[in-house]
C-alpha cells in the first residue's frame, strides 16, 4: 500500500536557459540538468523509493532514466503527467509574452482559468494530474516518485491546498521535489520545492560538524 509519493520536476533544459515556454514541446537536458537529475536520484534513493512514474515528454523521461540508474527502480509512464499545453505560446520567450497581459496571466500562473488558443487552464491541468496521482495509489509499492513538470506541479499543489489565489507560490526549481504523505481520501503536504543539491550540501555540512 502506498505511503509516500514524491513529486519531482525534471532537470534543467535548453529552453529553460533560453526562457522559452515549453509546454508539450520539448528540449534536451543541459549538463547542469543532468547533474540535477543525478542529485535527485541520490535524494530519492535515500528516501527508499521503489518505483518511478514519469511524464511521457523527453525531458521528464531522461530525468527519470537517470534517477532509475541510481535507485535501481523501474520506470513506468503516464501521459496525464505531461506539462500544461501552452498552445500558441509554446516556444515563445517569456520577454515577448510579457508584452501581452493575457499571455502573462497564462505563463505566470496568476489566473487559474486563463488560457490562450490551444492552451489548458491550470484547473484543467490539476484535474488530470490528480487523477494520475490517485491511480498511482493503486500500485503495489510503499514509496513512489513522480517525474513531471513545473506548472503541472504548481496546479496540483494549489488544488490540494485549496489555494487558488496564486498558483505561482508553488513553483518548483529544476529537480525540486515535494514529498506527499498518503492519507485517507487524498494527500498531505509538509513542505515543497526541496532542492536535492541544497539538501545534500546541508547533510554533508552536518556530518563535517560532527567529526
């Protein structure tokens, strides 16, 4: 029976560096992104994860594969974990989108109902992501890691906390992760956007201080 579900964002990509909206489009992990995924793998191994479920998009799958190599866990996929569709905004730079208030509302998560042509609202994203998480509860593991995307995570966490004022509060850095504890009828959140590299450095500092 599932006890712990750890929701993670993929590693840094080329489009992240170029400040472009990715959505259903894709770009490869950078060298830094690969390093972030390796740190995430070590963090998840320390937490004893037993299985990984990934978005079907390449950047998430590559992150999941790196984590899998470190943890020894198998990877399955769920298309409902893909990033929010940005429609006509995909591939556009954030600087260009900032010139249009409608585009800004979509990309910056300031309005859960905001859409652009071909795009999803944050409410729509949360519905499918939460459906995927509830199905993951049926898997025969105690601890599962989910590799997904920034706005997918933001919409899901805001909905779980019933906080629709500003979804951007729940933004995650690349390979940031949020441990959820499973409870009857849903999930509980203790902290979010933990940085695996920062956690690793902090743990090393504690060990050094104890010597």
